[in-house]
């Protein structure tokens, strides 16, 4: 199958490109800077998902598209906004795919986009999901939890924690309900995408890509600290107090988190009750976050300083919600209720 991938030079994109090549697919990558493409055998197409004129050529003669374009933080001064990268870029890709007669569209959303929470990141992801469902393509939507195991030189959640532990003598954790995470490996995500390209019964479906181990934020911090050989003290901090500096300084590039990021962390990132486990449906092995940390970034096994066990092998319950066109004010989704042409 000939597949074109957007976001292929990112933390998730590189493992996806590698996996698709190993599975025998012909792969094209839409890239702004071809020098960042490091996977052999991938055909680069220089362009931008925000420039529709550059998309038709890469989509031509492809049977599928994998959309991995995404950012975790806005930078309006550089033209980087959630609405542009998550929603507008997705609409451009859908239009190009339909014009090029691409058959299947695998779309990377985010776990939590389905919950209707008032964070710009989630709102933009939910809007993109509505546009995807409104298209005439065979679509599959994937909502990953916190992803680990991608290239170590690309920004990541675990990388940010390791960097913090490398210099901070003390690191706060947040007490109270919420803050539960189900980390999923980049390998699991890549294998799930590969399965969605060829599985005959997944068109029109949505999968929550959540790992089988659920950790509290405190326990996840302990794992990263202990298995990384760090000595920082963990101390509890009321969430409201932790949020204040993020409100004041979150718009600064050097500050590690925005207020919305902390709010999304508090909301938790686990598989909702009633959602199928993608491992079984897509025949993807269930990786262990703890075992990955034990192996270390250099592949050398690390001794465990203190036992830390996941909270559960099944997700805590929360209701499943599907974003709908009527959830957004008039004008928020221009043409989303129509089939794009």
C-alpha cells in the first residue's frame, strides 16, 4: 500500500514511518524540512499541511493517509496555534485526500478530546474529529494517552520529567483526585496505525490508545526518578497553588507548562469505561512503561530503587462522549457538516 504521512519527523512520526516501512508499505512523508527526515526508504515531499497547494501532489496515487500533525503548545508569534495545526490542517488534508481519491484516513487525535473539557488543545482536537467524521473517506480516529519510547532527541513528556530531575533538588506532585495516566509506547501507537491501514473492519471507528498500566502522577514521578538514578525529593503541592505560576508565566516559551496543560493533567489520561482495549482489537502487544524505564535510554538494565506498582491493569471509569457538530457554536466549524469536495 502507498501511504503518505504528515508529522513524520516528530516524536511519534519517526517510529510510525519506520514501522510502516518494515511492514512493506511505500511511504511518502510531507515535511517542511527534508533534512529532518531520518528514516531510510521514505520518499520526502516538501510542503506544509497549512498550504493546500502542496498537498495534492503528495496525496496523488496513495491509498491511505496518516495524519500525525500536532503540537502540545501554542506559539502565536510563530504562527503556531492549535486551531491552525489541529483543525485547519486536518481539513486541508481531508480535501486533498478526497480530490486524490485516497481511500483510508487514519487520524491522530488525543485522549480526552471526547470529554468536552474547556481547554483549547482539546477543543481543537474535537473540532478536527468532527471534520474527519464528516468526510466521505474511510476514517479511523486514534486517541493516544501519554506517549513514551520515541526518539530521545525529540520533545516528550518523559523527557521533560527527566530533564527536571537532572537539576531540581525537589519536585512537586499534586495531591487529590485525578492525575491518573495510562502511558502508551510509540511502538504500540505505530503498530496500531499499521493495523488500522489494513484492518477490514475498523473504518468509522475510534480507538483510545492507552497502555495497560495506570499510574497516579506521583507514582509515575517516582518511577522516572528512581529508575533514572535521580535523587530529587518529591513533595505534595496543592493544585491551585501550582497553577498560579502557570497562569502568570505559561505564555513564556521557557516556562515548562501552561495552565491548560496542568488542567489536562488533573483531568487524567486513561481509557474511558466502555471503550474497547485496542490491543485486542488490533492485535497489538501491550508494552510495559515500567519495563521500558528499567531498560534505560541506553538499553542497559537499571536496578529498581523502590518497588512501584501500577494502580490497575484496567482503566478507572468515566463516560464515553463523541464530539458532535452541534457541540460547537455556529461558525466554529465552517462546512464541517458537509462532505468536503
